[in-house]
């Protein structure tokens, strides 16, 4: 087996390395010094501060500045059990259902700007070419690229029939 390593470091802001095995690309590594646009990225974060006055929490997602996560953007499946649950029009209080050091999956909605941290949400959405997967919600979305209403309805019916495994 013939292995070759090819490196292109001509540009100061980007270097590329490939490993070719028997004439077939086996690995590609691109290293860039430019900041990576993080909007849409998904992170495992830990809640480090609960701000009742802002009705929001700050989450450590691995960057120096913590992300801002409004209570309205925290999916109910992250709520801790509460004694008030099941009583009519129950709206939980943030400090009763969210805990410090609680781990959450977050998606960045807006990157850091100036002195403000990134805006986050726990309502994850993974867009595909024709479908949008939204884990933790009741369904997904059909892309607007599919223009015919009849075709859209047919695809929605197919998606509803899919058996999604628990979790």
C-alpha cells in the first residue's frame, strides 16, 4: 500500500493536508487562522449562572465568554420536577426548574458581538436539503424548496408515518 502526505501551506491564513492511500483520498485536514462562524453550531453546555431578573441563564459552552440562554429558549424536557406541576395553567418559575451545573445541548443563534456573549437556544434544528429535523419537538419541517402543495402534503404524511425511536 502506497501512502502519500501532501501539504499546501501557501496561504498564510489556511493550510491543507491530505493523506492519499493507493491513489484514493483517505483524510483531509484544513487548518485556518480565521475565526470560524459559529452560528448554527451545537454545543454541550453547562449552566453556570441563573439570572432571575433577566429570566435567563448563562451557559459555559467552551468559549471564554458564556452564552446567553433566555428561559423562553429552554425546552421543557430540561426542567427539573416541580411541586406545582399539573395544576391548570401552570407556568414554572425558572429558578425552580433549572439548576446550576445542569448540562444542556444548545445551538448558537447569534455569535458574540462586542461585550455580549452568544445567544443560544435548546430548540435544536438541523436543516437538510428538503427536511428540517427538530429533536425534542413534535415533528420537523418541510423545506420551502418543495413548491407544490400536493407534494408537500404527501411528504408530510410520509414523515408522520415514520417510527421515531425513543430519545
